[in-house]
C-alpha cells in the first residue's frame, strides 16, 4: 500500500511508515494542486500538515484513497464532507501541540511587555536605545484568556505561575470548573474592560470570526496588549490597526493571520509595536516529532488492521458494527449538536436514554457521537469520536446513560437531556425506515424534522398569521425555505418551528424574524 506525504512531516514519523515492509512511502512536499492530483491517483493514504489543500477535486482524483491524516489539529484545509461521502477516514492529532502553542503565547506576551524583538533589531543596527524600549512588568497584571480549552488552560497555569491575575471567558464551562483552574470566569465585556493582556485560544467559528472587532477594542482599557496564537480572522486586522494607531492598544503579537502568508503590503507588519511570527505556535522540534509519529502510527494502524484512532468523521468501531450503527451515529451527533446550539450557558450534565431497539446495540460509540456533536460547535477540530468523553470531563460535564428495552411511541428512540444552570432541555430522535434520522420531540413539543442543513429554530405564540409572517420575512431576504415543521403545545398556546433553508440565514434576516410580533426566540442552526 502507498502513502503519499505531501507536506514536511518530521523524519521520526516518516521512518515509521518507510520501515514497514508493506508500505510504500512517496515523500513529496510542496506539490502544486495539479501535481497533487496526479500523485494521489494510486495512494491509499495521505499524510499532511497545514499546507496541502485537500479539496473535493483532489479527493475525487484518488480512487484508492482510504485515509487522510493531519499531523496537528486544524482541519480547515480538508473537505471533510467530500471525504466522508467517499468513505475516507479523516484523522488528526489533537493535543500534540498544546504545550508548544501555549508556550508560544506566553513567549509573545513577554516579548510584547519588554519590546524584545524591537530592541534586538535596534542593537543589530548598531544603536543603544535603552530608554526607547523600556517595558512593563507582567507581575500583578491581569491576563484575559478567551477560551479555556486545552491550550487556554495551560496558558492560565503558566500565567498564574508568573503571579498574574487571570480572568477567562468561555461560555461553555462552569464557574466551578474555572475556579478549579484558578481563573475568574467573567463575561467577554468584563474581560475586555479588566485585562492588561488579552490572549485568544478559541477555534474559528461563525461566532468567533472577528470576535475582536471595532466594538470590542472600544471596550478595552487603554494600553492593552493583544496576543493571537489561535486562528487568523478571530481578530479583525483592520480594526486592530486602527486601535493601535489611535493609541488604544499598546501592542499586538500575531502568530496567525486572515491570509497566510500575509500580503506584501500588510499594514500591521509596518507598525513598530506589532510582533509577527509565521504561524510558529506548533513549530517546535518536540511538537512536530510528536504529531508526525502519532499520525503516521494512526495511518499505519488503519491501513493494516482497520483500527480507527482520532478520526473526526468515523468512530472507533469495527467495519461490521459501523454498518449497523451508522444511521444512529448520524442521529446521535445531530442531537448533540442541536443541544449545543440551542442551550444557553455552560452545559453541566448530559443524560442519554436509549429506548427500544437501539438499547440492544453497543451504545458507547453513540454516546461518544453525541458528545462530539455537542462539543464541536465549542472547540472545533480539537474534539473527535475518541477523545470526546475526555474533553467533556475537562469541561466539568457529567455524562450518564440508561438503556430501556421496552419501546414507547417509537420502536427505537434516543432521548438526550442536558442541564445548564437551572435550565433543562430534552430532544428525542428516531430512525425512519432503515437509514433516515428524524427529530421527533423537543421538550414537550412533538414534531417530525430532518436534522440536517441550514436551519432556523423558532419559538412563537400560536396565533393565526404568525407562520405566514415568518415565511414572508425570510422570503423577502431572498432565502428559500426547503422544509418547515411545526410542533404545537395547545395548553400554553405556543409553537416551535424548525425550518430548513437552501442557503444560510443572513444576520439581517435573522434579526428581522426576531423582531416579528409573537416571535419569542429564533436561533440559527447548522446540522
């Protein structure tokens, strides 16, 4: 079997593949898209880092391809739906670069505080500008950490060791969990107002894109310093430039950019109080060796024995079990994703009931799938089918499950109940026929909805004309409604509506729906 390595993987991992007698290694980093299409034609496996763009076109050019392995965490360079459609397993190595990325963020913070790169360059140019590059202590300063996942937690630990005050914003963990880390959990606005340094450690999602925009910079204290080692685009670069020029922001350190590499005329690079590094967060000898070895071992295990590890689009089960579980896995992940996107606040407990036919199956992969669906909107590619229970536990989420052999209204049913603060929400789903997942109950509302695509979830008063007004409003924004399902609770005079649109609902359209009379709530979903 042949494995194509199209990026610069560390030799320690490459050797694992090349030394196996049944594996042929084609090590060809730096291929153009056309060259990659040719090289991948007879490949059974593909090993990459972040440079190779694995598009649907590339995938369709690889009839033998069985597995794509990313040495690292981020998978925004892989068309996962296209791979899944072909049955190609996509793997990554979450956690392999946690320490090194956290250390880079701390290094950039220190460099910002003491003007290290600027002073070093001044010395190279033969100058002695001691007064010009006077810095500031970090002792007793407040560090605001946006995102308390794996990397954010390591940053918090290091900062506390440096005797900093640490505040954090993460809507998906509880105050108790944050307190156990030594972090004061606050709102984003409070973090912006209190912090002397702000460091970002969140995935790039619809919600976090341009999280630090013009309005956010306006809320910060004068003289704040900003560090981004997460993803380009979380900081609005134009707004950051303006905030620095106006003197609101004293300095910034960026390891990631909206466009990588940045264009030649990149304005931020010209500012003397901005430090730029070329996406070095994971670039240490130790981290690159770790992720290279990990992904090459994972590819080898899958090609030789069918063992799936750290896959983002397939659970760790045998192929035979996968055939039986596949429709339930799709349903389970959709149930988890629905709860994550509709529940306000940090989820503290998850309870799953497997009722009827599904209770006779091995439900462990289904629970993993629920947790992956629930956590993906929060942590992105850091979560997969294997580590989902661990990530949930790290966030203080308790998980319980029960099996009930006697069926209720449906021959097979999965009921997912989550608690966040004092709020408890339940959603249930079943399988129609052999393969078709359906949502059939949300709290007390009964309905029948296909859990996929661009969706809008609406609570409204059950009155004549309300549904028509919603449809008219969405249509006025040139958005077509593909499906609509209504659940009714007559006693309380309320409806819920789940509708699917051909294209995502725009922010303007969503606000217009929310502004309609008798609409209590409208939430945009992606399932």
